[in-house]
DNA sequence: CTCCTGAGCTGGTCGGACCAGTGGACTAGG
DNA sequence: CCTAGTCCACTGGTCCGACCAGCTCAGGAG
């Protein structure tokens, strides 16, 4: 059977794009690793045989993607950055704002992520890891009497343990990203309440229940509790339209 | 209680960044909508009171984020684009390649996403939507005799219905993004097999089982079948290290 | 030995220039 | 009157040269 020609629409490839590609490829191949430095702009000009404007456009693109960072006056040149989820969060934030993406969808997504991570954790955890979780609970209880930042840090540590135990960092990364997006959306409504002591105590209670279910090996129950807690947490701050899908996630 | 000064580390804000912010803000506020055109670069130069280099760097950043598209010679100026998941996929792809992100994690993530969407769908679906799903199955069966592209399109239509019924487009967006990333990672191993007729038939069979479970209202079973199918699909092509978490997702 | 200074680099921004390409106005032809 | 072809103003892509403020570090003053 003779194939149709199947021509592809051709769009011009700009010079700065090929520079971006070359640098990204070098990163993927491992020729460039985080912490290393790129040559200075003027040096790149001669290496790529283009003008400085073109080099700079390429560097701006890489910089907006979180790949490199340029600092004025730094004689070492632009720095290759380790990967962070910041650009991912930025993209998702735009998706949430520009596209119609409701709060319910974001929260539902978090409920799924959190539930899945905890369900995996309750199945895959070792006894040592369980002890580690309980250790973070103790740290959280202690942090309540310090300040909200300490508590927030202990909470982060807990989720980090969950991520490691579930053996899927992508879940926790996405969870973290969406968490940041939601926070950005409802920041005004939550601002003066986050440091409430009662809130921290309730959060601790929730975490304790989850760990209890994990210890019992009941991943199903652990996930349901986690989703319920997340739902309660957000519902306390902001009216949620379209609750039915969220309720469905809790009912299982 | 007197607050500590709490100074923030200040990093210089470049001119091009403020241009990007202004345009993104205008997009979020709705002053700019997809399809509209930005003024020409030289016009923006006078509006922002900066040089063309600066305007161009801002445009390159926006372009790399999928916000606008510039075409040489277009007298209408840069075009505001509708949101696509392409930049999201690019970011995640980089995370997968540069950072340590295993195939198992990506596939596990898809299993969770797919399962959750289908579980939601089986709970929230109306009879009309169920009929719609079955309609796409008919279309898929018909598409098998045409070519692989038609089948792939019908498959996409099925997932689109699921996304709508689950009332959470974010789930399907993420699923789609990760699907693209995985495809990019294992493209070499899957290349010459994707158009196999047997494969299409098997895929259709899987979809049929899922719809059957959705009809029965058994979200639990529907999700498990979906996860199992996804696992089988990938396992047929590529050896999966660290299968235990994936198996845990299937066992429930 | 320490401290300070200054030179030489860095990136950030500017202004001007040229080019190939686009699209719409304008005109010649029906 | 409408259509088809030409032409030109303007677009974005790239280049060049210049200036500035800031960072490092070598080297000199104490």
C-alpha cells in the first residue's frame, strides 16, 4: 500500500531555538549537570556563531524554564540549576487561571493524589518506615508549641516520608504543585487563619488517624481518611461548588 | 506580639520580566483572550518604553510558555494562543529525563489517574453519558478497519468522554501529559508495533470491559480493570523494574 | 599579615541597521 | 461590476556596537 506523502506543515526554526535544544540535549545526555556553569554570553556568541541578542533570547527561554540562572556580574557565567517543580507549578497555575479550572477540580485532584500515595504507603511500608512516620507525628506535636512555620515544616517532612514509602515521587510532586496552586487561589481567604492553634491540633489529629490506619495495613481506610481530611480542611475555608465529585471520592 | 522584621532576599527584577508579568496579568484578568493579537514589537517598544531587545526577550519567554506565537511578516502582530498542555508536557519530560523519575513511577501515576477518572465516571455518569461511551466503543470497532490513526482518534474521544463525565478535566490533562512523556521515553521500543491489528482489538476489549463495569455501577471494579489494562499494555513493551508498587495498585 | 582599591570581567539594556517574508491595498484586466 | 495580479509598507529574525552597574579577585597600601 503506497503511503500518501503526508507532508508536515513546516515552521521556521529560529536560531535561538537551536541553541536551546543544544543546551537541553547536553543536559539530557549528562554532558551538563546542575551546578556547572555555562560559558559567558560573549563566549557563547563565538561558540554558536550568532549574535549576543540570539544567545540572550535562548538564555531567557532556558531561564524561564528553570534550567539556568544568570546573575549580573557573575564571572563564572550562567549556572545550571537542579530541577525544581517551580516551572511546573507556574504552568499549572496558568492552566488553572486562564482555562476554566474550578477549585473543586484542583481539590479533587489533591484528594486523589493524597489518597493514592497513602494507600500505596500502607501497602509497601516497612516497620522502620512506620516508625519514621510516627516519629514525624511526635515532631509535629512538639512543633505546635513553637510556631506555625515549624509545624508546617514538620508537615512537609511527613509528606516526604509518604512520598518515599509510596515509591512514587511524581505523586507527591504533583500533590505539592497543586497544593501551591490552590494556596495561590484562596490565599486571601486563608491568610489570617493558618496560624491558629486549633487548626494545627486538628491537622495533627488527622495525620494520627491516617498513620493508625497505615499501621493496621488498611490502605483503603487510610486513603479514605486522608481524602476526608483534605476535604474538611478546604471546606472550612472556602465554599465549594460542585461537591458531588468530591463526595464521591470520599464515599469510594 | 511584635513581629520580627522578616526581610525577604531581594533579587533584581529584570525589565523583560515585568513585561511578561503585565501581559500574563492581562491574560488572567481577561483583558487579553486567545485569538487576540498583541501590538507589533516596535509598537510594544513605545508602549513599555524599553528597547526592542527587551521586548523580544519577553516575547521569547511567553512564546516558550505557549502563551503567544510570533510569525515573521505577520502584520497583525503576535497571536495570543489558547492554552495547551504542551509546555506542561515539556516540563514533565525534562523532569523525567534529567531527574530520577522511573518508568514505573510514570506508569503508576497513569494507573492512578486513569483509575480515579473511571471510578468517578462510574459514579457520576448519567444514562445518556453511558450511551455516549458505548457509542465511542462502536466508533473504535469501526476505526480498526480504517487505520491506526482513526483508532487512536476514537480512543482519544473515549477518554474525552471520561474526562467530561468525571467532572475533572485536570485528571485527564495530567493523564494525557504523562502519556505523552512515557511515549517519548519508550518510543523506540513501541514504534513498529503500534499499528498492529491485534493490539487494537485487545485495547477495544479492555475498553469494553471497563464500560461494562461502569454500566454495572461498580466503580471499584472498573478502576481495577482500567489499571490492570494499563499495566498489561506497558508491560508488553518494556521491562518494568520495581513492579511491586504497580502490583499494589492493581490488587487494591 | 590584613584591608582596601581598582581593573577586568559579567550580565542588563539600549539604539540602530539589514534582511526575508507576509498580507493587504491598489491596479490592471476580465 | 468583480476578479486576479502586482507592489509596498511593515512584520519579525538577526546582527552589531555601545554603555552601565555589579561582582571577583588580583595586587598594592597599611
